[in-house]
C-alpha cells in the first residue's frame, strides 16, 4: 500500500511533536496531540485555499524555484501568453519570459531582489509577438530557500481604454477631427516653436448651416458636417495643416512654415470652391458654402489669444460681405473699423437728407426676357464722398445703430408709392413691386401692422405687394416671421423666399410657408456663369427644380450676368431671372419708362 504524501513542514512538525511527547505526561500528550491535529487541518485548509486561488486567479501566476526555473503556471498566465499548456514553460528560465533583452534583464533583476513591481514589462505572447503587462514579484520563505511567485496583470485593455478616453477628450466624436481644446493646445505649441517662418490661422464657418439642420434634419446635417471635414482633410493633407472642428459648424486650420499671404489666400479660395461641391446625403446633393477669416503672422511675435481674436474679426467681416467670402486680417483695420462705425452713425442723417433712395431691378420671364413679372425694390445710398453704396454694404451697419427697421419702412413706403403710380398709369396689371425685407424688419413683431399701414397709405390692395425674405429670417429665434407670413398671406400679400440651395427650399414644406415661388441666389447661381459650368452644378440646380415642382413652387434666380447663363438656367427649369444682364438700379422714373414699353397706357 502506497504511503500518502505528506508536506515536508508537517513531517518536521510530527518529529518535533514525538520528541516532546516522549517526556510528557498523559494530559500534556493529549493537549499536544490536539494541537498537532489542528495544525494539520489548518495546513491542509491553507493548501486548498492556495490551490483554488492559483487555479481561478484572473491574474497570471507563475511559480519559480530558488534557481529561477519555472515550476508551474496557472491557466490565466497560459491564456495571457497564448501558450498551449505548461509543458512548454516548465523547466525554462523565468527570465526568458521577457520579450526583449531589456525585458529579460529587468525580470532577472526583479527575481534577484525579491519583492518588486514592474509597471511595464513585455512578455512573449502569440499572435501579437509580445504583450505589455504589470509584474509583481513576491517571495515565499521555505525551510532553506526563497520561492518567488510572479503575478502578471494584463494592462492591454486598460491602456486601450485610457488611449480611447484620451482620444475622445481631444477629438470631435462626429467628424473625428481634433476638437477646440486640442486645437488651442496645438496652436500654442506651434507658437512656442521659435523657428523661422510664419503661422497662418484660418477660421471657417458654414453659411446658413441652421437652415440645413432645420430644413433637412439633423441626420443630413451631420452627414454634411462629416463631408465638410473630409474635404478639409483632403485640402490640408497631413503635413500641410492642422484641421479641427471648434464648435457646431465652425472649423479651423493652422499652418506653419514659409507662408506668404497670397499663397494662403489661394489655398482658402481652393477650399471654398471644394466646399461648394454638393455633399450627397440619401441621394440628395446638398450644396454648402463657407466664409473664412484669415490671419498670417510672424513667429516669434504672434500671441495665441490675439491670433484667434484677429481671425475672428476677419471671419465676422467675411460673413458681413455675404456667403462664400474670405477676409485677410489687416493690422491696420482698426482705422477701417472706426470708419465703418462713423458711416453707421451717418445713416439716420442720410435718410433724413434724402441721400438714401429706392431703385428698381426687373424680374423677367425666361427665356426671352420680354415680359417683366415684377420689379425688385432696393435701397441705394448716394454718399457724398463714397459714391453709390448698395443696401448690402450698409444694412449690417444699420443693425448696430438700430436703423434697420426705419430703413425697411422707408423702402416699403416708397416702393408702394411707386406701385400706386404704376397702377394709375398702366392699369391693375402693371408689374408687381417686390421688396426684400431686411432681417431685423422681417422678424419685427409689428411687421403685419407696418405692411397694412403702408398699404392703406398708398391706397393699394394687399395683392399689389410681393414680399421677399431670406431663409435665415424664417428661423431667427428673435422673431416669428412664419406666423407673420400666415397673416399676410390671408390678406392677399404674395411671398417669395430667397434661397441658396435645397436645404432652404425644404423650409417651405417644413414650416408650411405660403410661397408660390423661390429665388435662387449665391454660389448655386454664380457657378453657372462660367463658360464650362460643371456638371455637378447643373445637376444640383435641376434636382432643386424637380423638388420645387413636386411642391408646386416655381423657381427664379438672382445674379444672372449673361444671356447664356439665363438660357442655361431656363434649360434647367428656372423660369424667372434678374441680374446685371438686365437694367439695374433704376430710379422710379427710369423704371416707369422701361415698364411702359411692356405695359403701355390705355
């Protein structure tokens, strides 16, 4: 019969017990026997607990003998090392678990020194070839030697999680571009490098993006933003610029090197042109435009905060100029700003002195332009020193001085006076007068009252008036133009929506806008003025016209510069046009003479 194996420590304890019991009395021998039994049971329990821990521990455990040779490895370590079993490990040197010479040296030193923690140790692991772990070395005392235990913690997933968290904290989740915090940190680093060259900062803002979001929905808007991000990545490939999404529809690019303002401007123009190409979402081509503020500065010398403020000033000026514009910051612009504020403060006096007049531009029916469907009324400032200033040049200034509504009321009153004169001279079928409401007037709570009062003063019916407004006015949070248009439509006033693309067209059904027609303006029309108008631009307009036809809405176009462009637009389904290829900025008397050719008296 085979004798059961007994732990060496228990054998020694039994021998000591036998010696002690030889000279002890009966009562003492009984107490010694009971104590020994408890020791045996405790020892077996500890062994069982250690065996359970060793087997099920989530960390890899390797038992090593005093000579540094692997004696056993638990299942967790076998999984960590992608080992088929213990056979390939038992009997090997523990230090050989290290993946590189440096790792093996560190492991050997840890075994020699005893208790030790290595936060980053690479071990052999297939199929990755190596795996970084955290190693804890503990030594257990034996009767004559020390027995090392190696405990390996897999930190791969933890590191991945940390890297993911770090990436998310520095990148925009929608586009994957660096975020505002990352960009500012990068910009500070670029400025801290006092090498030769210049730094250029570009701030880009998508024009009218709120219209895309409201008209087509957030999913399409998100696809557009991802498309914009992709375009910026292509234009500013790695090494050419650091691109980031700062907020909403705002993006930024930082460049460093041997930069000249002219070359930076050329790059921005290329960017704006690329962004004008439609982004396709659910088969729909969504065209967007961007405005850009540019600042180019010497390094060293540029300061982080001042650089951003300068770019923001330039961007603001670009937005004032309209869509798809860029402005290069000029350090001397402080004086220019003072001149602008001086001009703004002179608007009230100019209105009182009669320097601001109403001029007209015909809207003609395509293709032959012989029929005038309406005349668009606009303000023109005959400035004593600056010459003729168009409304878009001083309306933004009027906003800062509270003169926008007075200007709009003047436009409305004078335009209706002209219409009343035409009705008396050419009859009830004379062309409609159309006027584009300045934004601040369009969202005024008393818009309906102002229109009714001026119609009564001119002795006209509501059907004699056609109002136009831009899409941004519809969704301006400061007012409720949609509700006002409902009241005006019930009175009989016609309404035309000025749009720059398909997203703004979708505002018509989205908000139940009573608009029988829309007028295209901006890049969507401008790009078709070229002799080789791109195919994508033609498709974009045709798709918009087809969608408008589904709604029962006719499409016209502003900014037509040639008969060729007019014919191209007509071929795409556009039925009304205005622009420099027809007479512009006519006074009421000049317009009356011209209108009389189409609508003779009697």
